[in-house]
C-alpha cells in the first residue's frame, strides 16, 4: 500500500533528522581539545549584517588547546572579538591586531561531568523527538480508511521496531560522546 509506505517514510525522515540534530548538538559540546566546530555558530556583525564567523575569517586549530581566527578584513577583528564574547562560549579572546587567539582551557572533572549531563540531556531530547515521530505515524495510520487491519498492525510493528532502533542509536551516540568527554 502506497499510503502505508508514505507514512513509514515520513516517520523515518523525522527520526533521521532527529539523529542529525543530535550529532550537530554533540559537535558543540567540547571534549577537552580545541575544534573549529566550537565557534561554527558564532555570528559576526559585519557591515550591518549578521554573518557566520567562517565567512569573515579563516578558523584553524594550530594545537589541541588553541583556536586561531584570522579575519580576511583586518577591520573585522573588533566585531569578531565582540561576537565571541557575546556568544557565551566561555573563552576570553586575545587579539594581536591581526589574529584572534582562543585558548581552550583544560577541562576540570566537574566540567566534564556537566558536559556529560548536557550530552545526556541532548540525547533524551532526541529520544523524545523520535517517539513523537512514532506517535505521529501511528495517528496517521489510524486515519487511513479502506486498509486491512492486518496491514495497519504490520506497519505499526515496523514503526515500533524503527523507533527502538533509533532510540538505541541515540544511546550509542551518547556512549561515544560521554567516553570522549570523560577521556583525559
């Protein structure tokens, strides 16, 4: 039945999007070493428009504890510095006139636990999104007319199996991220 397949595909797309969002959220949670993804969401006011940092500067990681930001336009140094401070990343930028350096402090045990809790919270939110996608799919199945009960029950079972797999996937992603965070 085409309608059943469409509902299943819709649920799968929502669950895939939830996992993609989880991966993006995990990239922002730092795990002890510098990464360009830590500043990827910083928006700089550049000539009156909010512009992503990577479009006004070259962002690199010269070593495990440093992020280097080299603006293409020297006049943007102040705006970039202000954007970093306002983004509440917890870094104090140092500016030598040409380049902005962010020193990434080593994580304390307490901060690692906080980051692990944050990762768990993101994982739990993703599980809720996955379950909501299942619920939406089940509602759509109940709305169908003229479809045999057996086919609907079979599709409900498939959607439940898919949900279980995605919840397990969330747990696996969390396990990897927690191990990364807690690694000294």
